[in-house]
């Protein structure tokens, strides 16, 4: 059976009302990413960084999955072959839509990471700096977000599934951040077909065999319908 690997970025959650990272002005919710998304920022101003992610976590309560999340969850349910949705997003909209074969490579808002022992645990409320880790007791819990300069989660598993992929599809990402931006090349090296669904051409568009431009909530359901109707990972359906 065929293997489909899907990479999603901020664009898939845009129509749910979550702002993308590189919007007009290049700011993320009014902040430069260097000020809220680096280990240096966390060390320099933990109160600011924790508050920033507390607000993002709290905002999840007022958003819902859109038609693109729903379509990917349906594909996950109905695709009989191997499938993995790799998301760069830290929101929980894929899982709330029902996706199961899902991996958050850049961490999750609804999770806390212990900087002392590395334990990750579900976290829903505010996370003040110095919160104690239930596993080891250290006052070292931080947002479970992969900052710039840190290693994304489960890279070995991602590279392994990309090496078997028959189709790699990238949805709603600017292709500006590595290693995710390199997945298309890896998939191609191993012979996968490659398709991009994005609002604007991305930095990596030239690497894809085909790019379809438009909104995720329109393009993704169309593509999923075609794949399931043909029972084939080919996007040329
Ligand atoms: N439908 C489809 N694509 C959209 C939509 C939409 N409705 N709205 C925006 N887009 C596209 C934009 O054209 C852009 O290419 O989504 C992309 C969003 O790009 P970024 O804001 O750069 O987000 P992303 O690529 O996910 O960022 C990658 O950077 O800051 C880090 O760790 C953070 O995971 C994030 C990573």
C-alpha cells in the first residue's frame, strides 16, 4: 500500500483565525520571533516568553478546526496505506479535527517541557516561570516549543517515513525554516511525487513538481476527495 507524508504549516490554521508567523511586517502577534522563540530570549526574559505562550495557549479555546483540518483527518481515517501528518504548528487543531497519525515537530502549546529532566506533559492553563516538574520536582518547566537553534522532535522517524513516501504534500508553509524546508528534496531523492498547496508561492516552490495556489480550506478538501476517490496517492487525479 502507498505511503503519503503531509507537512503542514501556519497557513492551514489561518482560516481558523490563528495568525501566521510571517505575516505583514514579519511579526508574530506583535513580536519578533527572536524575542519569543529562542533559548536566549527565554533566558533573558522568561516572564515575557512564558506570558507570550500562555496567551497563545489560552487563544486555542476560541478557535476551531477548519475544512482543511477536517479533510486531513478524513484522509487519515480512510487511507488504508501508511500516512503521516507532520505539522510545524503548535496549535491542536489537527487532533481536534480527529487526526491520529500526527506528529508535532515544533512542539505543542498544550504541553510543558521540563528543562531539567526532559519530561513532557499535557498542560492546559497558564505556565508561570519556575513551575515545578511533577516528574523530577525541579522548578524548570518551560513551554514545550522547539525554539530556533533547538532540534525538532522525531527527526529520525520523519526522515525514515520520507524515505518510503510515494507522495509528499506540503500545505500552508512558507518553506523558510529548516529542516522542514528540506523535506521536499529528501522525498524527491527517494522518488516521491511532490505537491504544494499554499496561498502564495513559497521559498521552496521550485522544488515541487506541482504547486496549487489558493486557500487551504478550499484546496485541501478538493485534493483529499480526489485521492480517496482514485484510491491512489497520485495527485494527478
Ligand atoms: N491557506 C493556505 N496557505 C496560507 C493561508 C491559507 N488560508 N494563509 C497563509 N498561507 C500561507 C502563506 O502564503 C505562507 O506561505 O502559509 C504560509 C505561512 O508561512 P509562515 O507564517 O512562515 O509559517 P510556517 O511556514 O508554518 O513557519 C514555519 O517558523 O516561526 C517558525 O516554528 C515556527 O513552525 C513555524 C515555522
